[in-house]
C-alpha cells in the first residue's frame, strides 16, 4: 500500500487549479479476468453546494479517464502491474481555456494580440463630465405636486424611461414617486422581498444621488394613495417623441390643479431624445441618472463583478458580444427568412400582429435578404465570428455572450462556438445557486400542464372505421405519436398546435421578470469588457436597444475603450462578395473588413452613432453634452483643471508601468527572416484563394 499513499501524495500535490476538489484513490475488487485489485479515483467537492453546475474553470465533462481499467496494483508488493499510468484527460474546451490563461504555460501574448485590446488613442481626450455648467438651483420642498408612473417594457426601455421621468419631474418642479416597473411587480410571481423598483435597482442610491436635482419619495402620502386607488387623479400616456412644451402646456396646469398626476410609459421613453440647446442641462441630468444614480442592487453588482473577475483570471482580457437576436426587433425589420422552421413562423406571426396594430406600415411578407443587404437585419453569430477572425482575434479569445434572449437558441450559436470555443455566458460562469440568490424566496408555481392526446379504445376505432364511408377507402392514418415534454417547453411550443399565441402563463410572467436580472448582469459585464461587439444595434424600431445603451455607457465612462460600431450595410455587402469562400477569404477581403472595424472604433464610428442612434435614444450617444475635451487651447467644451490634472497623473502612471516588450524585437527578427525566405515559400499575404481541400 506504500505506492498507493505515494500516489495520493503526488496527485494532491498538483497545482491547485480547483481548491474545492480533492482526488481520493482507493482499491476496488478486480475484474473477472484479472486477479489484482483496481485503483479507483474519486473527486470530492468541499463546497457547500454540491451539484453538477457550471464553474468558470471546470465543466461537467472536464475530468475523464482514458480507460476504465487504467492501472492495477499488486496487493502483495504494491508494484504497478500495467504500463498505463493514470492520467487526467481534460475536455478540449477547458484545455484551450487553461492555455489561454497561461496556467503552467510560459509565454506572453503576441504583439498582434496586445494591439487588439489597446485603447483608441484619438478618443482619450474625451472625458466624462455631466455636472451642471450653468445656473442650476436646488429643488425646493414646496413643489407643484407628485408624479407617479408605471413603466412597461424590457430592460433597456425601463432604463431609458426612468431617466426621462426624472428630467420631466425637474422640468415641472414636481416630486417624483419611485416608478413602478410593471415587469417586476408582485403579480408576476417574484419574491415578496422586493418591490418593483428595488427588484432591479438600489432605491437609496437613486434617491440620495439626485438630491440636488429632484425630490424623490418612495410612496405617496397615505391620503393621496387612497385617492389614487379611487382613480381620482388624471393619468396620461405620453409618446416617446413628446416635447418639453407638451409637458409645460398640457401637464403642468393639471399638476397644479390636482396636485397628483399619473404617467404610463410604454415606448421606452416619454421625452424627445434630442432637445434644443436651452434644455442642455436636462440632457446632463439624464446622464447623471443613467450613469451615476441608477445603480443595481448590491447583490446584482457583486455577482456581476465576480463574473468579470472570473473572465479576467490570470490577467486575460475578454470581449463582450450581444447578438441582439430579439423576436420583436426581427419581426419589425422582417428578418424571418434568416432563420429556419418554427422560428421563421414565430417571427412572421409577430410581424402580422405588428401590422394589425399599425406599428408597421408595410407588408407582412418581405424579402429578408434584401433587408439584410440594406443593413436592416442583424449580423448573424457566424458572420461575427468571421469578422473577429479577420481582425486577428485568436481562437482562444474569451467571449462573453450577453443578453437574456437569443432568438434561435443554441443552434444559431454553433458556428461561432466552433470558431471560438471559449464562448461563455452567465450560466457557464456562475453556479445555479449564485444565480438563484438574486431571485429571493419565490413561491413555487406549478409547471405548465401538458394536454396529452386521448387514447382511442378498440370500440371507438371500429366505429370510426365503419362510419368512414364506402369502400375502397385509404388506410387509416397512423396513430398520433405522443407529445414529449421537451417539445412543449418554452414560449414557442404553441405554434405546432394553434393559430393564435396563448396568453402567458404564470411561469412565463416570472421568467420575464427574471430576464431583467440577467440583462442587468450582462449590462455590467458588457460595460466593463475590454472590447464590445454589437450584433444588432440601431435596429430602427424607434426604441432603445441593449447594445446601444451599453455603447453609450462605455462612450461616457471611457471613450477610448474598444467599442466596435459596425456598419451592417457595408459588412453585408462585403460578406456577399466572398460568399463562396467565407472561411477562406482573400487577403484583400480580410484587410477591407479589418480597416472598416478599426475605423468604427474612432471618429468614423462616432459620427455614424450620432446619426443613427442618438435620434432613437440620447443615452446611446451622450456627446457632447455629457463630456469635455482635454485640450491646451481654451474652448467652450474644455475640461476643468481638476479633470486635466487627474488625466495627466493617470497617463504618467501608465507610462511608468509600461515595459518594453521583447516580443516586438522577436517579431521584427521573424519578419526579416520571412522576407529573406519570400522566394523559397509562398506567402500568406498573397491575394489568392485557399483551397479547403488542401
């Protein structure tokens, strides 16, 4: 048994990749054809939650054995009989992840890889500055009345609407009651620990951060709350394009008269995105709300920062990617033919609803491929993978998949996952228990019952056969096959049986509330990412979208961070030029794609964002109202001295911490060697097509 104890000591002395796991060897009875006992290794998990959940550094398929009878020990001598040593074989995805993290791997990132994560130098002069710059009085306690509001919509619409409500309350000198988020009310089955607003955001932070802007209270006074239940106060449904004059002329008299008014916000906002110059302070107020006051509740922030920490393990950068494949956006633009089977029908059904509701003034059936060429449809995940390859991102790049809804499911992600095996989302980086802690204590809801097909008796089948009409007649159809659980799960299971979409079940309503939390996690991770790539921003629906809000937040906090702003129309035509050789494009195609994406990081991308995104949502492009410029020349938008001093100090610290890379010298030497051998071997830089059969 001496070798067994030695083996135990050697196994457990390996580098502690997973400190919560212990490998325990033991002897088990021999197989029938052998006489010696076998060595059995077991993994014990010392965490408090012991379940096969995903871990950032380990997957359920990580540890496997090459053979069941890997090694045998002679019980008498303790010597190993077989020649096969016990060896841990790691799952290929995990192996690449370990290599990417440089765990036990000596080496550095190449110069080319480092350049893919560097800041955009031309945008470093843009600094966040949303403070008031003119006469800005503090709100008085004697306001004109109270404004309460109900907000409908998804995560991005909620966030934009809250900012508009604060600006309107300031405009009307009103006291704002914390808005009610209808997707997270108690009627949706969420935990009783939270109110609608506190389910997502930190109420105390929201109130205290805006003390100098607007008076905010948690509830109406008791008498007014009872009067509201009796519906004694007027309620308005402002449009997203409502101007400040509308509120001053229409709502302010009603507010002064009744002292309380209600607003119902449904379009992702209730104030014009672009305001005239005299309302510039209200634009800065929107920035202060979105980027300083609207903090997620502490549990969400803690888990989001933990995800970021796990993604950046061993100092590796990561790229966040939001596909933007949302059913409503796809239906609005008519992109049904980009998908297959049931997903095409679901998009077409939703588009027919939009046409009936006059949300779209167009035909139900349109050519999706023409829309794609016009830039109206999203970049599919496969195309994004090809563009990232053209940029030079290695296959081991860490990519975080953001978004609570990816229409089309995992099927559409297969090509991207094949190119970048380190594509992960929140479910890969968090334990199920960690995600469930955000939900609180929820009451169980019975699952959706399945309507099983009634079975016919022999008597019923005989009667049906006899009443079928004169002979000869065709054979009866085969019996109906049973409908399995996995075919009915999800909100799309109805389309195989019904022509109309059923009302959402209690579980569907609760899942919709849960998506707000998943979007909040992904929002923080995307804003903190070293690079961000949108799949479908500026979708043309007129409402704010997730990617645009992330891009606006990154532009405000750190304009020089790598945020790609691709022109889908240009890229769709570029991809069409090499349709037959997508995976083996010409060098000229790669250079054209690379140039476009590099240009989108800087001024060219900002100009495009200004033209297309800002008219839909101010928060998607909060420049120049909420920024200032580091400049030696005096100017209207020059940053104050304290910002310039802070910027200069940070630049000095960065220059001191920078060390010369030996890789640059090595790369220059390799380039010179390659140039000397250019006549001996064909170069990959040549503009030739690569044969996939080679």
